[in-house]
C-alpha cells in the first residue's frame, strides 16, 4: 500500500514539474525575446541548457516522494521502520 502512495507522489511530481518547466520556458523565452527588446533595446539570445530541465524534474520528483514518505511514516500505526520494510518488500 505504501508503494502505491509513493508512485502517486512520483507521478504528481513528474507531471507538475514537466508542466512547470514547459510554462516557465515559454514565459522565459517571451521575456528574453520580447520584453528585453521593447524595454531596453537589447537583443539577447535565449539559451536553456537541457541538463537544467532534467535536474529540475528529477529534484521535484525526489522531493515529492520524500514528502509522501515522511508524511505516511508519521501516521499512527505506521512507523518509519515499518514503512521502510513495506517499501523493501
């Protein structure tokens, strides 16, 4: 049962981080290409390293799983040791 909660947390983290990266990239591109040119006359290249996106998604998924694990292990009747044993099984 613990594994299903952790998988759900991982999928929510994956979906949220991918959507966040997509929207953030679109808004950043617009800011760099449009707003900088209009406000100061700057023509700046938009550079986005793919490693930053991968690291962001991985960190978000890890944090979501960690938060779910800590929350579930704090529930009455489920100790950290029991939760870790259930996860290992």
